[in-house]
């Protein structure tokens, strides 16, 4: 990787050599030089600016070693970063990953099962290939707890990034895909884990693959973010990482507006509750505002677009976000997902 820790994990050089061999060249994205030198070299196209985001995942806080497969943890680590690039309408250039792992997770088991770290990279690199995001460097060190810190670098035409701050009263509110699926999947994952014998290395049964997919393998909305940025139709945007109620409050705060959400218009994921759709985080869908006159398609790159409400003027003593239901309006408090706390 671009930097080696002074205190090396056993077999670390082997791991790094293997990773380097598996990481594709990134010349087409703008990464001129990746793993192997002291720094990666990135080159922007004329008129672009750099978008940078960082995201820390910690065992028992953002994932559980006894619940999540290593492939899923790798996938989710990169998906979180890519989703932030999507929210800005940026194209990915490269990812940089620092991993801290207990030694046991870096070695193959005695019966020949590949190490946790290897399988983590399987998940991460598969998603990296899908979104043509080369791994440009990082670090690996022994740590008492498992943690993954990812940095994503992207590019966006100067002055054209999608910000949280541009929504105005009268705009409509939209969301990509469906919401609540990750929280519903996590709930099922919890039920399944508490029902079984945790000591044995059990594989997630195929009947759970589909309901758990939004939680274990969320898809960042890179194509949809790029579409919105290129068309210039979104006045404000962000990704739903903490839950609609919390992320919409962020958008209202940054844009100094309020919002009304139609409960009946929410694209609730099949199997998810309204509460999970409103407050469950980690869906990684895009939430955006657009002028009422803007024409939006029913779907962008195969992902549905739903109009879920509108932006209204902020008034003193009034809630930032109001939920419109059949029983009447009620304030929608920000109750973002609290993971495992
Ligand atoms: Mg975000």
C-alpha cells in the first residue's frame, strides 16, 4: 500500500502483495499511479474539482463479526463512501482503505478456510469493480478491535456538485429506490442470529438472501447522482445514511427551509414498516429536491424515482419536517438509526 505501518502484522507483506495483484489499474478514472509507491497520483480532467469523503466502520458499532459476513463488511465499507460521492454527483476516482484487525482475522484457519481479511477484500473489491473505483492505497495494522476507515476521492465539474443547501420553498422532494429495507433486513438478521447456535460458523440460508440484501449489500446510487448533476435538476441532495427523518432534517437545516412528507407516497421497501422507512438508516438511497417545474423520469438507470413531498418555508415554532398522514399532519422527529448502541 502507499504506506506501511512501522509495526507490521504477521504476514502483512503477503497480504499487501495479494491485494496489489487483485486491484485493477485506475488510469481511466484518473488514478495515474496506485499501490506500490509512497503516494498515489491522481489526475483530474480540466474544469473539475475534487470531492473527498471519509468513513469509519467499527466492530460492534457499525457491524458485528458474529452477524455480518466478512464479504458484507467489505462491501458496506466501500458502499458508505461511494454513496457520499453519489450524493454530491461526483464520479469515483479512487478509494483508500486503512484496516485495523485482530491478528486472528488476518490468518487462514487451520482447516484451510480463507482469512476474514481475504474475504473482506472479496466483498470490497467486487463492489469496487462494479463502480470502477480502484483501490489506490491504504494501511493495515494489528488492532484490538476490527475497524475499517475508508477515504473516497471523486471528481465533479467545478461549481456543479450537488449540495445540501440549495432547496427552496416550492421545490418537490424525491427519493431513489425504496427505503426501510436495510433496517428490516438488520432486524431479520438479528432474529436469525439469536435463534441459532452462534458458536458454529453458520451460512446465511438462501431464503434470507433477498430480504437481507438491502442491509448486507446496499447499492450506492452513483449513476443516479451523476445523472442529477449532469442535468442540473436537483437543488439539494444527500444520501440516506442515518434515516429519512434525520437526513431530511439535515437538508432542511442546510437549506434553511422546512419540509412536508406524504406518508402514503413513501416507497416503503417490501417487508419494512413505516417506522423503518422513516427512521431506519443505511439505505444509501438519494434524497433530493428539485424545482416544481422540473421534469423527472419515473426511473434513472433502472432505479425508481418517487416524489415524496415538498419543501415549504421555515416558520418559527413549527417543526422542520411534518409528516402528512390520513389522520392529519404530525411533526416528524429526527430519530436516526442507532446501529447497535
Ligand atoms: Mg452522506
